[in-house]
């Protein structure tokens, strides 16, 4: 495992470049997010996605989140983007909002068919720099089943060993709420999980929003 310091902006370009090259090859990299350290790889790499599943002990039917560098990237992986979805992206991205969207049916990737794709544009500067270089990445918390998401590289290694080729070490991450998950696949916008974006803000953007998370 190569551990690279990405805590300071000066000199971070080389570290991020090394991680980007690894991710594009289909290797797994460890990256910081707003709430924890996470495993990441090219969303279109079968080897990368399967390596992440193996590291976490997940079955192939479990959806994995996809992170993007910009709103413009979404059209390449999701279809039928609604007016409400575009409004949510404009108001809340980058940030703690995950949208469940219909995936493009022509995509050749190792994610479950017939299930929504979970898409988010993160706020963490290191991860955004990486995404700018790679395009969409599968990104999921680097925790073992039943354990809390790791807040340091050492915690991630204690849970999953060295399941990655490159680690971008930005230092300890402050605990934060997970992202709010909103389903925009149907005619009605539905909240599926509470998180970092409040229900009040969501209702300002989508007044007809259905709060299924409280049902």
C-alpha cells in the first residue's frame, strides 16, 4: 500500500494524480470524504467494483454509490433527469445529498441492473480533485460489517487490512452526518434517509416531496 499525504494543498497534485492513475486502472484507492474514509475505484471497472465488494464482503446485488465531479457528468450515467432532480442538484451539490436515479440502460458496468443508481457530488476538496481527474467513481465507506465508518487511515486499515493500492491521507476526519438520500426515479420525489440536508430545505425546493423516511 502506498500512503500519500494529501492534507496540505501544496504538493497535493502529485498525490491525487497517483491515486487517479490507480483508480483508472481499476485499482482500489482509499479516499477521504466529508464523513469518513472510503474505498473508491472506477465506476466502469469490473475489477475495481468487484474488489471493493470483496473487501467489504458484499454481494453483487447490493447497490454501490457513485460519486461525480459535476452536475454535467450525471447525464452520462443517469437517464430521465427530472426538473426536481436538477433543482436539487443546483441547490445542494456539492454536498450531503444523494439522489437515487434511473441508470442509463446502455451502460456497461458491474452494478445491479434494474435498481436505481445512487449519485452524489461530494464536498471534500481532495475527493473532488480526484473525481475531476477520473470521472465517476464508486465510493463506499471503508468499514467492515457492523463497525463504524473509519475516521482515519489507520482505522480503515484496522478494519479492512490493506484492501487498497493507494491511500490519500488527509488526516483525521471530523464526524459528520451521512448524506440525505432522495429518490427521484418516480413521479413524486421521496426522502429515503435523513442526513446532512434538512427536510425543510428539501421542501423549499420540492414542495410536494414525500417524507417516506418518517413513515
